[in-house]
C-alpha cells in the first residue's frame, strides 16, 4: 500500500499487513533497488502489532529505509 499524501487528515489509515484492519500508527519507507531510484520511497503503513513484522519482512530483503510515526510523516509531508 502506498501512502497517499492528499488523503484527508480525518481519513482512517489502515495497517498494510494482510487481513489487518487496525489503525496505522507507523510508516515504513522502503524501496527496491532493482526497481527504484535511490531517492524513491514507497510506503507501507503499520499498526503497533505489525510494525516489527513488516519491518523485518522489508529489512531481510534490504528494502527498508526508515520507520517513522505516522503523525511525524504527515507533518513532514504537509498532510
């Protein structure tokens, strides 16, 4: 799931873990170096329960670049 920066601040953002319907609290910024330029960032959203799991999933592949609280990500992106 890609984070859409123009979504309403009131719109509930949901965890990207398969089957999870919990509210997202974290943004996992990543890229696949075989497909993306180094500065490109794709994003997954994570609830507290799935933050570690999704981080490990991306990390073992060498894709994970940053894990940021959702509120911080939104304020940095102007959303």
